C-alpha cells in the first residue's frame, strides 16, 4: 500500500493506483472477521472507487468495484461471517435480481470480482516481497 500511496504522490491522477488502493481495502474488509472493523475498511475503500471512476469514467472495472462496494460488500461480509460461507453471495444477488438468469450472471461476475481481488492481493504481496529481496548490489568502485 505504501508503494501505491507513493505513486499517488508522484501522480495524483493515477487511476490504477487509486483503484488498487480501493481493492486492497475492500479485500482487507472482506477477510476481516470483525464486522465493525470490516465496515471501516469498506468506508475507506469507497472514496478510492469514487475517485477512480471520476478519473476514468468509462472503465467498467472501476464502475463495477464501486457498485459492489456500495451495494453488496457490507451485507456479503456480514452473511459470510454469520454462516461461514462465501457462497451466500448467490443468495444476496438472487434476492435483489428476482430473475434466475440475471442472478446467475451477477453471481458469476461477483465470483470473478472476488477471485480477481484475491489474485490482485497475492500479486501485490509477491511484488512487494520481490522488490525488497531483489535490491541491486551497489556499484563497484574499480580503480
């Protein structure tokens, strides 16, 4: 996250860095078993998604992340922790859509979003570890 914040200090209009920060907070919230702490993370993620959409209004990923965070994330978290299953997202989307075909697509989209976020989080952690471990040696002074 510090690298993303640093990227934003260099270029405050970096829509990808803004979106990634929102994703990190969203998935920290989703993985947190404490509902109150998770809500704080969702509240932190939400403005990042708004800013990403403002910076790049046509980006469907940014718009979808904003929608998920605003409409589904807190309720999904609460149900996941009450019953211990991420698959309950299907119930939320089915209840909201009322139609089985659209709920199947919505469920698929949400599962892709969740999987993509997990992959993103793993990638970010791996990238940070790699950048810290692959520090180039200092230049040799040959005389």
